[in-house]
C-alpha cells in the first residue's frame, strides 16, 4: 500500500483536476451539447489548464525557478499560482461562460478564488496542499452536480470523498505535507466551491 499511495499524488495532481471536472460535467450533461462542442470545450480546458501550465513549468525548471513538479517551496509557488490565476480568469471570461456552462463556470470561478487564496498563503510563506485544494474542490463540485442534475447516484460522491482521503494519505506518505497544510488545503478548496454552489444548485 505504501508503494501504491504515492501514485495517487500523480494521478490526482492538481494539473489534471480541471480536465476530470470537465469530463464528468460533459458526460452527465451530454444531451445538452453536440459532440463537436464537447471536444471544443475539452480542448480549451486542456490547453489552458494543462498544456500552458506544463510548458510554463518546464520553462521555470530550465531557468532554475522551480525544482520539482510538486513545487515544495512556497517561494517557488508564487509565479505558477499567479499564472494559473490569469489563465482561470481567461477561462471563465472567454471560454466557460456562465450563459452556456453555468455549473462548470462556477467550478472554475471557485477554483480561481482557491488559487488566489493559495497564492496569498504562499506570499506569506505558508504552505498549502494544492493536491488537497484541488481534489476537495472537485469533490464538492461532483456532489453538487449529483444533486443539481438529480442523478441519485451516491457512489460518485462516496468515491470522491474516498479519493480525497487517499490523496491526503498519499501526501503524508510522501512526507510532502503536514496535517496542518492538508487541512488548510482542504478548506481553501472546499469553501469557495460551497459558496458558489448556492448560485447554481
């Protein structure tokens, strides 16, 4: 189990969470969108939240500004989190608009606020678990979407709650975070999602 746990830190890395959320959303609202629109939405999200951050990370690593994909040093998180904030603003302003994708729009808006809070913590040299922030935000979104679309499927909610616990265990096993950092990350991820949940639930 100790060998398996670290894998979840990579499978559920924050850079993948936006794509997972989009896939879940588009699958359960599949009858609303055409196949072409689904691919277009996924393509935009993939480029903005995955490809651009990865390329930027490689640039920062080549210049010595970051050492690892996990970015353990708070001072090294400031630039990536600032970039991600601007990318999320671009996403909610230009691509995932409220008129067409209200639920997903508020998910990314919540993610934007979580990212800004994580950035503020990083500026004050307080380490926040970005893994916990991301997976807990996704969990709230899945639970909310389950209720909103009246899916009556408790298994998805149970699965993501379980995955949240697995990610926390993984980060502890890798000695990447303390309990305090995981708890802060959890609340930074959950609170904005819950607040925006009231606008679309």
